[in-house]
C-alpha cells in the first residue's frame, strides 16, 4: 500500500505597473494583460514529476504621435516571504513548500528582480505606418514545485508582486 500526501498549492500574482510616463508627452501608451494566478492544483510528493503551473503576462504598447518611440521595459517579480528569489517557499498549515518561478522555461532561469539580477527586460519600437503602430511582448511565468517534499496536507500559498515598468 502506498500513502500519498496531497497538497493544494496556489500562488497569487499581483500585477503592479511601475512609473508609467505621460502617454501624451511620450507619444505612446502601454497596457498590461495577464492570465491571472498560478494554481498548482494538487501536489503529490511521491510523483516522479515536479508539479507545474504557468501563466502569461503581456505588455502592449501603441504609437500615438510623433516619430518612432522606443519603449524600454522590465518585468520584476518579488522575492516572496523567503526574501530570496532563488529559494521561494509557500506557507501552509504546519510548514513550507519550496517552489520557484522561471522565465518562460526552466532553462530560462529563475524569474527575479534587481536584487538577484534575473528578470525579463527589453525594448519595443512603435511608430507611424501600417503594421508598426502596436507591438507586444509576452513572457510565461513557469512555476515548479520539486518532488519529494512530504509536508502536512492542506492549502499552501504565497503572494508575489509582478512589477512591469516602461
């Protein structure tokens, strides 16, 4: 007979916009859309595969006036309660459940912030003319709970803040 501990794990992502410039003065406007929270559903520590969950965040910028506009952007994710983006942990009824969030894939590295130096950053160019007035960038937040964490059954969670600056 095999015994399993099932854990419901959810991660609430709060999206915050950084200091957005005045759209009229800058000649562009931007908007953010996200797929919402990451929910790992049921975690089975005896499973041969880690539990995963994913979500997407998209920044879309639109040209409003003037010449081509170059929009520098970044997407930084808070450390969570551990205070360390490399070692995040969701809290539960009697302990913690280790997990982390990665940029687009495990190979993309941990999604962090300026403190750990690992976060998506780039530039969008929007300008006048057909096909050039709107540009978007999307990134996937991939959550992963490693196998073999035998913690008490219950709900585990953490709130992280995703700050998008442009």
